[in-house]
């Protein structure tokens, strides 16, 4: 602790009746924080307790800082305690007090950079726990020590400055911090440059850390980046230190002009081509590559009045690339001498020296090559009339050879002629037609036909020129106008309605089409007395009646003429439906015009429509008759005069089996009398097929001899029953079996008649039990049992 501070604290303690303990003292000082000064009739005031100072990083612990006492009770009758940060608050356990003596001890090392002071509250109680004194405050101040080095905010500081900058130019600033007490010399920092090379071009302000230039001589082309070593020290430069780097980059200025590497360049170019590079013009520039101070810009000063050459800059090498902008001609000029210059994109600095080779001469020699022929006129435009006859001359599409020193022969041929309409003379280029071109050709675009002709020389290899021949097909007035529409309706009264608007069309193109001339036929003078035609515009006219005309269909004749030279005209019929109109000019319902076919339907069309309807009706009747004949069975046509058999198929709907779908299992013809069918020559038909029979087809059964007398009927039926039971080709078991013979001359009714039991109630049907299982049910129904 400073001697003056110790002396002041000692005098203060002596005046207050106190003693302060300082680290290193043999015993702690004693404080009487509750001591009151005597007063004459006034309230006593408490003494002001000065802070207690203790140095950070003190290692002799525990250490007695101070002792507090109360003068209200003798020693041993007072209990002391303290509270606050460092005792019962974080950081805990730094301070403690003896309960009976009041000695306050330091139990841990202090760090001012973490906590620079502690505020504690002291209490004095009697042995019974009653408060003897009001609580008082103790403040413990941690005295700083220089235990922290200064630290730069960055390890590397960067700055930029233009090359050639004047002395005193600001570059950058270095900054550092110190964790020690800023009010003491422990944090008093000083900056310096400890290394920067020779010569020393930069300086640093020791208090602020600003780095500036100190003299001229900064040249980026010599040194582009400077590396400085910086140092900072506390205790005003005599304490702890730290170092850092400063990288200072010099920004380029255009202090060097670009220069050609040679005074003259020799190059060669091929004639008759363009857009090709001839050669490179190399330059040098010491400024920063890639910057505007380095990028070159070339100009052609003289030697190229026609603009045959251009120069562009290679962005990677900064060289100039000479190119041919227009084709060169060896025959007209063999050598070109150009004067070129080079400059930077950015303006040159005022202090920069002038370039020694800012200009150069470029000699370009033109190489002779075989050039392609050139058409004298390309594209060539000409015209022919439509419908031109084959063999008509069209044009002579000739070319010349630029290589005048070589006698070469040119040949001509077609490359594109989609209609194969033209014929080209291979030696002269003369073109003529070889057939008539159709006006409806899809290759005619707005009346123009395009063909491509080639001209080739006889060199090796040959060169070919391409020429375009455009032929305009001139329109010829070869079509007369046509009335559109050829029919219409108007009012019978002249002053009602707008009349009939007439129009015309013409297949010819202008000027052989509109305007059209509409005129009533001169060959029928009566038309002019009843009708008038007035012009509306170039393509339309209006027809009106001069006086009231009869309602109905009127046939007129008009003469139409176009505007071509010579004009074409045509007489055309016009069907006019005259109707009775109201005041609004519209035809009234049921007027004669509508009954007469106001839609313009002619008599021929009406006849065709009626004939078509009659023919359609006839076809429908024939189809109906044909269907009726097809439905009549063949056997009805063969049985002359026989009535349709009223018997039909018997279907048992209460049994499972064939049902209604089993219609094809037998033929109703077999129920008819066999003698009648045999006499007519009708076969008895093929045996029925069963749908569940194997393969659907069975061999035919042998023919059976018909019984000759009624006594043989029972045997005949039994044999047939046995044959049916064993034949898989007959209908299913649930289908009624119909037999084709019931006996000759029997007076009994047919078995299929359900009414037979009504007339023969006394007849005995028990004999049916012996006919087999299929007749058992019938016997049960009609038998006596």
C-alpha cells in the first residue's frame, strides 16, 4: 500500500479512536462502528466508517482484516455477526467473523477483475439474542495489482492506402484492452511499431494506435503489401506487453502506360473471308493485372479507311487481337499497313511517365485464294404473266469470277425449284419456263415464286455461289365476276325496306377485280322499267323496284363487269322473292314471298327433294315386306290350305330344367300328321339335339316303321319311349316329349288337349301306369285310384 495512503489512514484512525489493519501488519486494527461522539443536547451521530482495503491476490490466508467492537457491553457479553456477498452470498466463504471477539478474517484470494469491492453488514447482539446496536455497513475495497497483460482486439490488423500517398495519410488503427483498473497505471497502454523493414514508411500514435504514412516512396510495383509488427505495453509502456501484426496493402494507381512489345508487327490474312483472327499484338503494363489501370484499349489510327479490320482486347493476356471485319481482295490490294495505338481503360495518372511504345505499325499481307463466283445481282427480281407458255424466257442469272487472273468457266444449275417450273442453261445462266405454272401452287407466296440458282467454277476444289431468283407472277384478267348471293328477297312496295343488297366476287387479284359494275341485262328492256340498280361501293350494289310489283318469285338477269384490262363480264340470273312488308320493312307472315320460297329454292331442287322422299318411302315398304316373308315358316308354305296348328310347346314351369330357353330341342312340325307331310314330300326333320349331349352332335337314329293298325300303337309308343330314355341327343328330362303319330282314324282327342278329360269322365286311364315313369303322373291325375 502506498506510504502516503497508509499515513492518511493512520491519522484518520487515530482521530476516530480506531485502528485499521493492513496486510502484513502483526495484528488487525480495531473499529468501533457504534461509537457515538458526545453532544450537548443534540442527538448523537454515528461515526463514518472508512473502507477497508485489501490487496488482490494476497496469498497468506486466513488473514485477519479488522476487529469490530461495541462499547455497550463488556468483552464476552456481545455476539457479533456479518452478512452480505462473500459471507452468505456468492461468492460464499470469502470472509468470516469471530462471534465473541468481532475479528473479521479473509479466507480466500481476491481477484479485482471479478469483484472490486464487497459491502457487508455487521450486527451486535447480547447473549440473549437482543439487538444491542443498529446494523452498520462495512465496505472492503480490493486493491488492484498489475496481473493482466494488455490484449489486442485482433491478431492481424489490415489497412489499405494508395501507392504514392503523401506523408501523414491515415491507414488503419490498432486497438488493445487491459483488464486491470483503468484508473491506475496498470491499464495505462502505449503502442509502438517494433518491426517494419527498411525504409520505415509508417508510424503509430502511442496513445491512439493510429497508423499513418511518414514519408513518400510507396510504390505498389516495388512492394505491394507491408507487414508491420505492433506492440502494446501497460504501466505507460513499462509494464506487461503484447504483440500483433498489421498488413498494409497498397492500392494501384495508373502510373504506368501500356506499351507494345515491338515497333512493327507482320501478319498474313486470307482473302474473301470475314470474321477471322489475323494475329495478336502483345503489350506490357506494370499496373495491377485485371484492373482498369492494366486493361488495354486499341485503336486503328490510319491505314484502314474502308473498315476491313477491327482490334479487340484479350481479357486474360491484355493483348490486342486483329480480326478481318470485311472480306479482303488480293487482286485489288495485296498489302495493308496499319498504324495502331494502345491506352488503358482508366485515365493515366498525372505523375506517370509517357509510354515509349504507345504506337506500332502492323503490316498485313493478303493471301490469294480461289474465290467463289459472285452474282452480279443477288437476289434477282423479275416478273412473268400467269399462264405463261413453256419455253418463255424469264431472266439471265449470270455471275462473274473474282479471280480475274485465272480463266475459269462457270456452270449454272438449279438448287431449289419446288414446282420444277424453270429450266437453266448450264453455260450461260439463261432461264426459261418448261411448263405452265398452276395459279393454285402452294409455293406461290403473295404472287411471288422463289428459286435458288447455283454458279460453280472449275477450280480444284471448285467454289460455288448461291443466287436467289424471285419471280412475280403477274395477274391476268381471265375470270369474270360472280354474283353472291344469286337470290334474295325484298318488299313489293318501292318505299318499304332497304331493297336487296347485291355483292360480287372475282378470282382475279387486283387490279383485275373490284370495283364491279352492276347492270340490268340490256337484252331485257322490260327489267329497266320495273327495277333499278344503284351502286353502294366497289363490290356491292342495291336492287329496288321502281313501282309496286306482284308478290312471288321473279327471275331477273344482271350483267356484271370487273375493272380489269380488258374487262371481263358475265350475265347472271337473280331470283328475287317479293313479299308484302309492314311499315318496318319486314315481310309479313303468310306473304307470297314465303309461300314462293323466300329462301331461294328453285323448281329443280324441289323436284329432286320430292323424288328423294318417294324413293326412301319405297325402300322402307320393301324392307317391311321382306321381313314379313322371312318370318313365315317354310312348312306353312308347303301345306296347302292347312290351318296353323293351334298346338304349341308344353312348358312345365314347376320343374327345373330346360324351361323357356329350351325352345330349339324339338320341331313343332313333328306333331303334324305324318302321312300328310310324307305325301307332300316334306322330310320329318333331323332328330332333335340335346344341348348337354357330348360334342353337341349324335349319329342319326335308324328309321322306325309306322304301325299299320290301332292295336300296334301301344308297342310303337313303348319302343319310342325306350329309345328316348336311352338317347342322349333328345331334349332334357324335364322337356315334354312329343310324338309324331297318334294313330290312324282314332276317335279319341289329342293327348295334348287339356279339355279331353271333360268329355270322357268315365274313361279308364289306369293303363297309363304301365307305360313308364313318364306317364305315371298323368295316370295319377286321370286314373280311378
